[in-house]
C-alpha cells in the first residue's frame, strides 16, 4: 500500500510539474517581449552616448594668429 501511494504521489508531482511549464507559444511571446525590452534599453543608452561621443570626436579649431 505504501509503495503504491509513493508511486502515485511521485507520478502526480511529475505530471503537475510538466503541465505547469509555459506552452511553446508563450515562450516565443516571452522571448519576443524580452528582445523588445532589451532593444529599448539599448536605444535609451546609445542615444545620449552617441550625442556625447559625436561632440568629443569633432576636432577643435584653434586660432593661432591671435596674440
């Protein structure tokens, strides 16, 4: 009896774990959402960084004729 109950309990737990994972469509949707958020964060960081870097790379014109 104990052995049967143990097997039944283990089987029930395994079935519940397998049934509770997200479906393939949900996983694809989650990955697409994560990619969109990642791209948004990258654009937020890259925008101001590119503005600063473009200003730093322009050569400064020095007037050497003044005394």
